[in-house]
């Protein structure tokens, strides 16, 4: 059973920064992709950023230039550094891990609230 434990959410003023971290445990297979998604009230969950195990990154257009994703493969940890935060970034942020080769799997963290005040 894979567990994803998130930390680092909170309340920040617009223009401020937050750092989210997520550690995965409980699996013998490589976590090919790790990333962050977010869901604001009344909206669908959307991709924020992902990073593959070879460090290839993918960002939503809305966060490019402001957010940076990184990972530590030895510790199975993924980190999202969020700078120049905007009120539109307010959402519950979910850590995600996915393996697309056999054995395939997708797991989600419990979510952490990020609130950006104007």
C-alpha cells in the first residue's frame, strides 16, 4: 500500500511564497512520475506540475515561471516551490504519483490547503 504524506500548505499574502513537500512510501517499484494537482472550490482538479524519474518537468501554463518542481529519487520526495503566489492559486493541492509501465498504478495524497489572500 502506497502512502503519500504532504506538508507545507497554509495561508499567505499575494506575492508571497510557500513550499509543498510530499514523501511516498510503501512500494517496491519506481515512482515514474510524481507531481502536484490542485482543486479550487467548484472547479475540476487540474495539473499543476509533474516531474519524471529522469527529471523531465511539465507545468501548467498558469504557474510557469512562478512554481518549481523537484524530486529526490533516493527519498521518494517531491517538492513544489511556489513563488509570486496569486489569489487564483488558492486551492487544495494534491500530491500524485503514477507508474505507467507494469505494474501500473496511481496514488493520491490527502491534500493540503493553500490560501492566498489579496
